[in-house]
C-alpha cells in the first residue's frame, strides 16, 4: 500500500493537491480500505496518474518515465515472457544498463513481479515507474513488433507441410501466441497476418492463390498493397485455418462461403467478416476487419466544411424524413451514419437500427444484425421495428424495393430514417429509388437530404513536401490560378518516411457532396428528370461537387492532386 502521509506530504509540498482534497481522499479511503490513496486522488480528479508516479518516484528513489521508445527496446529480454502475465502484472523488461535490466512497472511495491523478471532474464532489475497507459503501450508494442510477416513466411520454407486438421486451434489473444515456437507454423503465420494488419490499420486482408505461391495483401487507407508471399504448398492449410476460425465447412471448396471470426489482439475485440470463393489456382479469402473498440467519431471530426456541417446538423434535427448517404463500399458511409446517430442519441429518443453487420456498438440504441440464413433481412427487421414505437431508425442499406418502400412509409408516418445507397453521386439516389419501383411522388416527399461521400488519403504530416504544380496538373483537376495564388502558389505532394510506411500518406478524411432537397428538385423528381438535370439544379442552389471538396483539401495541404483525381474519377463527366 502507498505510504499515505508521505505521498500526501510530497503532493502537498509540490502544490499538486490541497489539504482539503487530501482530507477528502483519506476519508474516502476509510470507507473503501482496499484502495490506495493515489488511486482515490486520481478517481476524484485531484491529480493525474503521472503526478502520483512522480511522487512515488521521490518516495522510493526510482526513475519515472512518461513514454518508452520502442526503437530502443531489447526484444530478446522478453522472448520467453508470456503476454498475459505481462498485462496482468503491468511489468516489462525493456533495456540493459550495464549488468542490470531496466524494467517498466506501475507499482514500485510489486516485488513478486520484480522477482519474476530477475529469474526470467537472469539480471537484476532496475525499476522504472511509468503511468499505466505508457506501460500498456510498451507491452503491446513489444509483442506487436516482435513478429515480422516476411520473416515468418521465409521460415515456412523450412517447414514440412502439415495436415489440415492439425492446424485447428482456438486463439484467446493473438499477441499471447505470436512468439510461441510450439504452435504450428500456419497458426503462427495467420496470427502474425492479423497482428500486422492491425498494426498497419488495414481494413481488409486478401489471401489469393497464384500458380506458384500464395499472395497476402492488405488494403490500407483504401489502397491494396502486397505484404508477403508464402509457398503454394501451404495454401490448403492456410485456407483451412481461416475456415476453422470462422466456422466454415472445410470440405466444401466448390462454392463461396461467408463466415465470421472473433478474436482479441492486445485486449481489443476484433470482428472479422470472412468470404471465400473458388478460383482457378485455389480458393481465395477476403477478410474485413472491424475493430469493436474503435473510437466512434464525432460529426466535427469527419471533415465537413462549415456549410456541410451546418446542413447535416440541421437535417438530423428534423422529426421525420429520409437522410441518404451514397457511395461505393468502403467510402465511410457507416461511420457518417453512426456519428449522426451518436449526435442525436438522447434519452428522449427511441433509436433502432438494422445492420449488416453491427460495426459499432452504441449505448442506448437497439441494434439488430441481419441474418439472411433465417430470413431476417433489412426489410423484415425494419418492418418489425416499426412495431416498437421508434423515433429514429437506421437501415444499413436499401438494396431492394421492399426495403425502400418500408423506409419511405416510415419517413412519411413521422419517423426519421437513415440509410445508404450504392450510387456514384447524390443525384443518383433519386434515380436509383425510382428504378427500384418507388413512385416519384413518394421519393420526392420523403427524402430530406442526399449526400455522396468518398475517402481520400491524408498526406503524412511528417514528410509531405511542398512544390509548385505545373499548369497541366492544375488544369487536370480544375484548380484556377486564383485559387493557387490564394495559398501562396504552393501545394503539397507525398514523399514517404518511416512514420507512414514509405507511402507518403497517413490516415484518411472524407469529401462530401450534399444535396438539400428544395421544392424545385422535388418537382424535377416528380417529372422523372435524369440525374444530370437534378444535379445542375442543386449546383444552382450552392451544392459543391466531390471534386470541388477534394480541391479544397488539396489547397489546404491535407491531400494531393493525384489522390483526389484517383478517388473522384468516377463522378466527373
């Protein structure tokens, strides 16, 4: 237990707490004797954890670090150290200092952990105090960095092919298994694939059989890249491993299958949608990674300009109508809808969703995953939810006439409905619904906002390079000399550094096209006008195109000309 008076004296002498705050914490400790005084002071928000650690450092004569540099960590010190033990003890050897081993920990009185490190490494530990967040980052970083996918694939060359069934094992936490030589090579390979995919923030993993090898690719920030090639003789074992993890039929190789994998990595729950399909050289696998603990983004963080933000916040505050977000798969539509729902999620609203799958779990909202195998489709789920007195509903995607009709009827009977459509631009939402068989008067009277969006890669802030664009570049994207002059005649282009894996880009932001539904647009819809005519009318009312929003990001130094051209090529005439 912390020395109560001594810690208090140190904190008081440094002006970090007042006498009243310390007395309050001591009083709380008397009611909850199992807690340390430092924990109580942190819970009551009188001090930060680093303040307690610094006070403990003074009390015990121990160094205090706020962060750790993974580049300076000696990975061999923890090669026989179990991940679960490290996480439960919050103690990690990381560097040699002479004949001593520097050991990060959160509790200076964790003598059992220090003794364990002494036996594990054969060296005398020097404790280094650090906040729990820093020690957690060190532990996960070590186990994350320890594996190298290319080295693992090279190691496969020395292994004999194994039986398909021999590679079937359940995993608890991938990092806990990443370094074990006792496991089968395919298990370790697939664990490392997931591990590296999470490290690189990949959204998809592709495993494809070629004539002589197995190609593993990741989609990072919307762009596919090859990360490894494995010997072709291991293709069958890799496919079986994935099928067993996702509860698919390993004997069926002739038809496509869909499944799901749930696992943990560094304590984070990851949901993986798995799709297999037969191909000429053997089955291919595509896996979509969904981080269940990913941070739900606020509307302000989605890249809206001032006008777009004003439009979307007004639309979601309406009591009824349909708000449609359009774009291809992987363009961030679900993230936008979740941010909208999160903004209006208050106790006085009954919000229900039908999704495929549930990508984020929102507190206070009832979310229904569709299951086509038992007949639970978007339409049946939506129809059922109408009997639950909803105020707001979200249907993951309008795919057919039945779903569209139910959504429109819900909007016309006093409900606010959010959904998505696969169209290239905002104006395409009208023609797509009419093509599905919905009467134009129903479409025009129910739709309140149609917006299209795309995701563009952000330039890496560390290595992006200023340059003067050529007249040809400016003409190709549509930037005028006046626009270029307004930013000093300089734009930015990707360069590549260690921080961005030499890609020149890090992260993505969204660009938008928002069509507010005016009376003039409703009349055009009633007349079954084509998308180009509707789009022209919206532009007269101030709508900016996806390309124009992309240009604004280029001028602001957020993205580059080639990136905006790549993403908006399908929506230009």
